[in-house]
C-alpha cells in the first residue's frame, strides 16, 4: 500500500558536532539513499521536527546543549501512532545521571557506542527510517478509521494488514475498562490463539508477577490522568517462556471523561537480548580491566619483594665478610660467620633458581626428562630432604603409602621439586608442635598425593589466586614469611606438564591446609602448583657496615636496635659495640616498646619489614608516647614513596639495604652530636 508522506517527513535530521562531521555524515547517508538535513543546533532541529522527520541522529554533545528540553517536550507530546526514532552515538563513560534522564525522555532510542563503524551507523539509521515508515502506515490507518463508520470495516482490515506487516499488535478498550479488543498479533504477544476472548483479568494473569503492579499503575495514570502510556513488561507462557513487550497508548476524552483507551504492542525480546549481551560484554570488559590492573599491581609488589628478598641474604653475607676482614677473630666467631654466609648463599641460590624456573616456564623452555619412575621413591626423597628443617622447627613429619600400581613415566627430579615445594611450604606455615603429613592414595585411574598441615591455613578469598605468579597472601612490609610468590606457580606448571592437576583446600585461618596432587596412571602427572615456596630468607639489616677499618667514635651513645632477623641483629650489635656504642637489641617492635622506658636510648635504629608490627607502626607508637630520640630506618624497600613514608612516620633518616657502614656510622655520630 502506498503511503502518502510529505517529503519533509522523509528527512533524517541531525546535529553534527562540527561542520566537517556534518558534511561527512550527509555524504554517508546520501550514499545509502537517505535524505538528510544537518541542523546548526537543537533549536533548529526542534523547528524541523515540527515540520516532519523520519529519524533523528544525535551525538552525546547534544544531550547537554540548549534545546534538549524542547526536543523532549515534542517527543513527549507525539500522537499514539508516532514514536520518532532517535539514533544516539555516545561514549560509554559519558552516561551521567542527567544523560540517563534524557535517555528515558528520548523513548524510542537506538544507542551506538562511539566510535561506531560506518556500516553500523548506516544500518541503524536505515532501520530507524523503516520503522518510521511503518509508523506512517499506522497513522494513515488510524486517520482513515476516523473518517466514517461507512468505511470502518474495510479500513480496519487494511489496518490489520499494515499492523501485521509491521509486527505491531493493537488494542482497543472502551469504558468502563473490562473487555479488551486485541488483534491476532497482540494476542500472539500474550501467547493466546486468535479466537481467544480477552479481559483485564486474563491480561494481568499473563504478565510476569514482577511487572503486574507497575503496569496497572501505568494504565491507571493514562486513563484517569491523561498521561502517555509507554511501558515495557514481560509475558509468560504456560510453559514459562518469557517474551518482552513494549506497549504504548493513550486515552481519548470527551467532556473531560475518558471514552477510549487505544494503543499498540511490539515484541522487543530480541532487542532485550542484544541489550543483555551488550551489558555482559561491558561487564567482561570491566572485569578484564580490573584483572589487568590487579596483575599490574601484583607485578609492582613482586618487584619490590624481589628487591627485598635478593638484598636480604646479601646483607648478611657482605656484613659478616667485612667483619672477618677487620681483625683476626676467634674460631667460634669464624665458624658462626661461615655458617651464616653458607646459609644465605643457599637462600640466594634458591631465589635465583625460582626466577630461572619461572622464566623457562613462561618462555616454554622447560623440558621433562621422562623415564620410568617409582612414586614411592620420589616421595621418600622429598620427605628426607625437608626432614632436617622440620626437626629443627619442631614440626612432626609423617608419611603414609597405599600400594601404587607400579612405575610410570615421569621426570623424577621435577616431581621431587614439586613435592619439596609443597612440603617446605607446609613446614614454613606450621608452628612448632604442629604436624605435616604426606599421603599417597591409589585411585582407579590416577594416584593422589596429599600434603596436609595443621598450620596457619589459607584465607578463602585468596584461594582462587593461590597458584598465580607473584601472588602472596600478604605482600606488605608486615609479612612474616619470605619468598617471591613463585613456588606454587612453578609447582602448578610442572604438574600440568606431567598431565596432572593440583588443588588447595582450607577452612580458613588457623584451620590448616591440604594440597592434593593428582597424577594419571599409567602416564605421570602432577597437580596444579601448590603453595608459595619460601626458603629461609633472613631479612637484611646493616649489610655493609664494615667497609672501612676506621669508624666514628660512638662511645657511651645508647642505641636501641630493632631487627627481627637473628643473623642481621647479631651482626649489627657487634658493629655498634665495636664502635663504642651501648647497644640494646630487640627482635620486634613490641619488645622494643617494652625496653624503651628503662633504656632511654639516644638513637633508635629500626628495620622496616617486620612481622606483626612493622617499622612504620613502631615509630608512630614511639612518637605517640612523646619520645623524641632521633631514628634511622633501614629497609630493602628503597623507592621514593618508601622514603617519604618513613619521614612521615617519624624517622629522621632512611637507608637502603645493604647499608654502607661509613654512611650509617656517620649518621649515628651526627645524630649523637659527635
């Protein structure tokens, strides 16, 4: 059917941000066969809308410009058949409260996120124009119906054809509101057959329960207050299928009394599905952005931890080496120095080995030396390697075996590395008197290795991140356990290379933890990497305090030294006493606070990275008690923000580790007035 539409009503009106944007848009739409008119501003666009238009194309700039309220007013006062389409291009981050309010006023709006592909813009405008053409058809049918009762039946049939072609349902309600006349399309929207009789009770019963009350309120507002009826609701089929419907309408009055309530319905299920997909995509993008930021933060924390952990063994090695170079020392001191140096060399070597292993894993250069292996031998070797550490700490170590179905192909050294990491971590996080148990269970298709401990447990919130690179439950300066946060990631990768899996389980803090390695039979496998590997990493303090033989005279200067690591604490005490100072040492901030009143130090020297109470909290408490003795912070955290934080907390000086002896002793002499 030919639609009689004035040429003005076929125009696409738009307000370009710039003249060049206007030229480009006009040319783009013209190439698609669309007639378009660029407007200088919203005031001109409003005037042109009054003459007629098939669609409006706007950017988010227009939503905050003068004239937007006039445009909303015109759209609000459209006749029932009219729902002028608006295509709005805007950036996602521009959706302010005001923009959201405007979007509700625009009613029939298609949102395109800027920048949008050319094809998408043209397709959206073409779809809007086609929708407007269908509205013009409906308009003509409504007007024809009102021309006379003589032609009403024929015009009604034509209207139904046009409405059906546009997939719109129509409804007509007389007064009082009891019966409703629906066309077949409208009945289909409500899951009803064409011959069904409809009343308001049936209408409300098919609506989704959550939508009934607000729909009832919208109809009452339209019928009794003359407001425009425009609502989206869900209809539910007998099989609980859901369809989204948009209903629009208005009430006609005679002598200020409502006489008829008419309108249309449209199935918008597909549009809702696309909106939900868009919402999900935005949520995925937001989650990805958060994950990227989290990963970046973890890397920053890892680099700071790496600096700390690499400097820590260097501090003890350099300090004791320089101490030995000072004089001929007693055999007991020589033996102690050698033990400390040897222990910290092993720490340094393990740190480097962890870094190299992770580098090989990331680059794909790890190769397994697969051979026939006995699982019991691998477990026995791993247990024997950690037994001295467990005995020294007072942790009971148990192992239990079930018969395992013979040898399988695996890399024994790599699997032993996996189990060593898990056992070492279990011992590290289990206090003296606790128990660590390793069990081997033979299942139908795989073998399981359980490493259980009665230690600190794992926070449930941290469990999902346990096997990630650089991940540590406590990455702050107060963390009590050393390491780079690579051990569990290495374990997971090595286990997966064997075709196995690993999982961690814990009921929470203080409830212990269980790591389960599952290896398929007959091919060897291991489980996802377990826990953070932490070697014995004595924290650095006062590393190169013996660079020169001559030292400042600190005789009778009372120095309170706060250091939680035994090797570093003993080294620093010897150096201070050799320089004439009266040194009193404390292994924690809490212990130092107890010693302060009786000792009354001239100078305080404190490590930053200590458990329970770190160096920042310690010095703040000292200042709160009114103690004004100057303080020197020693830390492996040497970034600019770390130095600023030290000064703000109450330290007069911040020295990075390893510390130059001459620099530290000179600072102490200066602070002591010597």
